[in-house]
C-alpha cells in the first residue's frame, strides 16, 4: 500500500517565504519585544487608556470562570497530554476572525474598543491560573504580531512572579525546541494597564508563579508589511479564518452563562 502524502500547510509555505524575505533584508526583522508599537499601531493606545473599563468587564466574566473554555478545548479536541494545552489556562474569546456575538454581549465596552482597533484578527482574555508554567513554544505564522495588555496582575508584579521570556536568536530558533536554551533571553514582567507587543514566532515561555490568577487581553494583530506583501498577507488570513477549523474554534469559544436560580 502506498502512503498518502501529507498535505502541506499553505501558511507554512508563506511563513518560509517571509523568513527568506527577512534574511535578505526585504522586510524588517522584529526584536524580541516591541516597545514602540504605537508608532505603527496607534489604536492600541485607546485600549490602554480604557484598561480599567476592560478590567471591570473581565472581573464580571471571572464570576463564572469554570464555564470558560480551556485553551486546549477551543478546537474541540481537548488536548491534555502535554505541551501548552496541559496547564490551567482559559480563554474568553471575543474575536476569532469575526466577533463572537454571545461573548461580546457580556463585554460590550471591550468589544466596542476592539472594533475601533484595526487589523485585529483574534482577541481574548487570557486567564492563567496560579503556579502555572507555559513551556517554550513557537507561533506558526510570521504575518501576525502579538499584543498583551495587563489587566489582572497579582500585586502588579512587585515580586516579578508573572513574566514572559523570548529567545530571538536566529541560530537558536533554527534548533528543535528541546535544544534551545532560554537562559539569558529577554524577560518582560506584565503590569496592569501596560501593553507590550512581540513576535511569537520566536521561542518563548511564560509563567505565573504567584498564588493568584493572571489575566491579560491577548491580541493577534496583522503585521504591517510593504504594500506589495501586505495585501497578500491580509487576504490569506481572511481565507484562513473561514476554514472549518477556524469556525469550530469560534463555536467552541462561546461561553454559556448558567441561569441564576431563583431564591
């Protein structure tokens, strides 16, 4: 019997093409953390200016935390054996290609602000339980950049117990994940009301070493490229969010609030 050939992921092919363009200097290589992101993405300032309003809605959502989807359950497969899906990490999804109406109704102000923020493809409250560690892993596509807005950070990170660390060394990132050292890589410590942007295609890890939950507003934004590449990247992502897998994620992300019992 002949083995069936595995279908190649078109996003992976484009990703390799973008890496080639980066190596040749045709598109800029990003640093581990992008601190001056407001220069290219000024609309994120609006989210930061309204961080308290977003946090208020997030706290209401946390009242029924046990009903929020685990990150491993978004695709319906409930991955629990290992990796980043094995930890206590929940996602209250507001947008996955399209806005998720049922969830947005529970956070109307946050949804309104996100609608004013261009180029956002995915947005959710990332809820990481106490004493959880997210193992080193890489993103899958160079056409995104990732943004975090600190919402609920235990003691506002006075003891530096909540952090994300990124290794942006080119040679190191070519190795298998298990062979890459994270020691000496740049660390960022979340703060409430403070935003940070980074390229999640670099190997990165994160941790909540405190005894309280940590929540950030987690956003994937379409990366800005020269016009000849930008239109193609945006078209490809539009198509990617119309696939069956993407539709399933949006469906599984809907949080059903239990009816209040009458007293």
